[in-house]
C-alpha cells in the first residue's frame, strides 16, 4: 500500500509518500513541503497547495491520502488556514478517485513514538529511524507528513478489521430482528399472546435505538 501523508497548512504543507510492504515494514518514497507566499490572497495560496498535491498524486499514484485531522488551537487564524488546506487536499484526492483517511495528532504520535503526547523532535527522530533515513527530514512539517503516512500504513489493517466487524455485527442484528418480526407475525396469526420475556426484550431494544 502506498500512502500520501499530508500535514496541511498554508505557509507550509508537508507531503510524504510511504510504501507499506506488510506488517511494520515501511519505506520512504518521497518527502517535501509546499510553500505559499503569505502576501498572496488565501484563494491563490490554496490553489498553490492544490496544484502541488495534484502533481504528487499524478507522480506517485498513492492508494490513499492520509491527512492530519484539524483540532482546536489557541490561534484561530492558524486553525482556519489549516482547515482550509485540509479541505482542499481532501477535494483533490476525491477528484483523483482516492480514499481519504484522517488521523488526529495524538493518533499519529502514538503510532510512531508510542506516546500520544510526544513532541515534534521525538516524532522526527522516530520517523528517521523507522524509515532508515540518512538524515532527519526538515522542516518538521515534512517529518509530520511522513509520520501520517506511517501511521496509516500501520493502522489501516486494524481499521479495516474493525469496519468489517461492525458491518458483520449490523448484518447479524438485522437478520435477528427480521427473524423476530417473522415469528411475531406467525404468533399473531395464530392468535397467541406475546410472552413477558419478548415484551421486555422489545422494550429494551427500543431504548437502545437512537
């Protein structure tokens, strides 16, 4: 699986491509940073990001794009720029027919370093070690993009299993309710009263519904 990790931002948008070869084995394909001039209007800066992400997708043909999920910060202006860049990247990926996965900073840090509160220096150190790089990727946005890609490579199998388990559980629940409905119709057709246990079950089921 080839993953394009994106650490969204307007001033600096980190991009990192990683190949997952199974298990914990990952390798770096490419890494870089998109920069836009702070003097440009926001729409032009977003266009710079979008154009470069399109080029990276065309060049490396990833299977999925992993983006850092925007979270609350004290600097509202920074949050807005990050959210705008994140949305543009997701749109570019969708137009290329690629699935998009979002990971929180703590998920990425925990996956790469084992600690959800790790600082940027620790993340960079572990990314360099895991990928066997000769030198640490700079700036930190580049290292963060690689960390996102690594995180997705390692978390994707688990996420897939969880989704499959949830789907299977929903199918079993649906089939079970269908059998109960059929049994109820048969009982009503025979004029038999509903048992106390069945009434209790239906009452409990109703309270669980959203």
